């Protein structure tokens, strides 16, 4: 018999919309886009986090709190005290590492975190395993592998994507783990944009009041294996590409830019990119992409194809008009074809960044127009091999495929 989990709320501790917040996301968070503070009702016997209106939320979902035997808090609650509904046992927290066995047969183990609060691992009498993490929380301590992946993880996927990466690294989240995002705040627009970002992490969210069954087969969102992110200068395309892999450990960041001597401004750009990347990511500075794509290994983030093309054109002498017509054009076609073929054959997860340069001023030189045209061709060929293609405009990601 599977565990019945009802999400009485799925929002941040202050809810969504936030009280008195004038932002665009809060203004649109009405109806089924509104979210109460996150609280979980497990098999009508265990309540994880006590929030205002919990009894009413349970009633709206077709449940009662009458049978609740244990109320556990996962994080410090700021603001006014929450009134305990009549008949509920007092709420408390379990010391890290300790385990409770409820009269219902559920075992609840307190999981240590790297921030104030407590995570809870719930095991049903039949062995289904659920992990619940509080807002802003990630597991702490050793990274030894768990015996089996959790059947379900309910966590702050958007606020702490690294928490999911850590669970994946230790084998606690596998391909069949149902990852449910909660503690949702106003940082991400609701609707399709929210769903898109979560799908990139192999996660999903559900409306308040939804009942899920732990261990029951779910269509876990497929993470696209090959993604191309394109856009103009300062559009946010690199940040969008990084978001798509921030819940995965051991990403290899492939920087095709190299160094530019005493160019201080370029050095500052590179440093800003490096500082916002997770510390677990490894950086490789190279334009030799074909061998990387041919190897097995962790996901690749390639930033960017425009700089790869610049290097490739340097190598074949494509900037010189005469050399271009004699040998450069053919040599460049061979290089780009090899790259596209390697992308088609790769077994790695790949997210690549490129530039859109054909929508502005026509370059004044033949070599400039040549670069624009060749980048357009490369982008089209690369995109044809990708399951997902995004255009980023003014920080907004528009799915093209």
C-alpha cells in the first residue's frame, strides 16, 4: 500500500502572494496560482509543518486532521504564533539523527541540514521512502551513498538547487525519484516558466491540496539531453544555461573564450561568470569540443559557440578573402560538420550557449559578414540536433523547441 501525501500548501513561509508585496509575480498569484505556506499531511497520521489554516486546507482537500498522531516542525517560524487546531498533539522538532516510530507504523528520522532547520525522512510500513526538506535547506554531513534512491523528495528546488545536486551525487535521487518543488516564492514567474525551470531540474510542482502517492509510478520530467540557448548580448543566455544544470553535480563548464592578455574588462567578465557557478563544477578552457563530446562523463556546459567559431575561423584563415575562397571555406565546413556529428552521437547531457548576431546592423566588412553568416549556419545545424532550443530576450527564455 503506497503512502498518501497531501500537500496542504506548497508556497514559501509567507505564502504566495507575499502580504503587501507589489511585485508582478505576487500580483499574478491569484486563484490556482496562489500558494499557502508548505505543509505536508502523510497518511492522515503525520503533519510536517504546522501553518495557518492547516485544518481548513485539509478539509478543502477532503481530509481531516483528527487522525494526526505527530506534528513536526522543520524550520524556525518567524512572525505570530500559529494556533494549534483542537485535538492535534503539540508540535515539536526531532533532534538530528534521532528516529521516531509512530503508532501508524511510520518511521521518521531527523536529517541534519547545512542551515537552521531539520529535514525528515519518512519510511512507510511497506518501505516507501520520502524525504522532506525545509525552505533553504540542504542535507549536511557525509556524502556516502544511500542504500536506495528515495521514492519521493519534497524540497526547495528553486531556492536551493544545490541541495538536489548533492542528493543526486550521493545516489539519494535517481531517475525514478519523483521530485516535488515546494516553498515556492515570488522569484520565478508562475505558470509555464515555473514548469519549464522545474522540468530542466527533473522536478515538478502541484497546486495546493493535491494528493500524491509515494512509490506510485509517475512521469518524471525528462531532462533534455541536448539544449541550445541563444540570444543577444547581455540577454541573460549564460545565466539561463547555468540554471539548466544547477541541480546536477560535477558539471564540466567548457569555456571557449580563453584569455585575452591584458584586457582587464574581459578578465572581469570571466571572473563574474566563474563566481556565480557552483563550487562543484569544473572549468575546462578549450575549443577542442569533439573529444569532450565523444567521452562519457558528467554534463557539459559549453559557453559559447560564437567564440568556438571565432577560433575555428582563425585556424583555417577564414578572415582573409583569398584564403577563404581557396581553402578556408571547405576547411571550416569540415570543422563545423565534425562538431555537429559529435553532438549527434554524444551520450552526455549538453547545454550550449550561442549568440544571435544576424538581427542587427549588417557588418561593414566582408569578413564580418562572413562570420555572421557562418554563425547563423552553425546555430541552425547545432539546434537541429538538440531536443530543446531556447531564445533569451531581455532575461526571458522563450522555448523554440
